C-alpha cells in the first residue's frame, strides 16, 4: 500500500530520470531543423540572427558544399552547434522574419487584386478605392491606371501594369 509521501517521492524520481534516447534524438532533430532554417536565410536576414562565430562559419561552409551527403553531415554539425546557441532568441528572429514575409505576401496579393479590379472595372473600382483609401495619390493612380489600361488594350508588355502593381503594394505597405 502506498501513501501520498511515497507517490511524491516517485514523482520526484521520475523528474530526475535522464531523457530517453528517443527524446534526445527528437531534440537533436529539432535543433538540426532550426539550423536548416538558418541556412535558408539570405545574408541580410542571417546577419540579424544572434549566433556565435563558429555557427556562422558552419552555415557559410554549408553554402560552399556541393555534395548532398556532405551537406547532410554539415547540417548535423550545425545541429550540434545549436545546442550551445540561444535557441529562443534565434527562433524569435526567425518568427519575426516569417511574419514579415507573410505580411509582404498579403500586401502583394492585395495589390494584385486591386490592380486587376481597377483595370477590369475602371472608374467604378477607382471610386471605391479612393473611398476606402482617401490618402492615396489620386492623380498618380489615375495616370498609372490610364497608361496600364492603354497597354492592356493594345496587348503590349505589361510595364505600366507592373508600375501600377508596385504603386499599390508600396501604398499598402505605407498605409499599414
């Protein structure tokens, strides 16, 4: 028969147990996956990540390697170096980058939707846009829309349609 003191001692004992081999492998894989995400960043974003010189060198080496097997081994090494890294700080930077990328994608989609709507519906869509976004530069938007419309009607390359898209995207970024 067990009393409550025995149960508490048993719980404490379980907490002191070493991690299972499976759990250690899972944690190592998570660190390796995080390291892989670091190798996928461009130089500007990578510079924002807090890491020591050895990890930075290991990532640079990864990019110079051509062999698939050597890349796999280098990722394992990066995962090993991640044990000593500030994983929470690295994940915070990666999550911020991911959110920024998602926000850019939302702005791109919104700009694309409005560009197509403006080109297809003309003045009706333009009035709706100005009602929803009164701070937009009316004259510039009208000029871009007129030139993009001419371009579309004459089946010319979409140079002005791209300019219209960039204007809309930049506007939505500034407006946010």
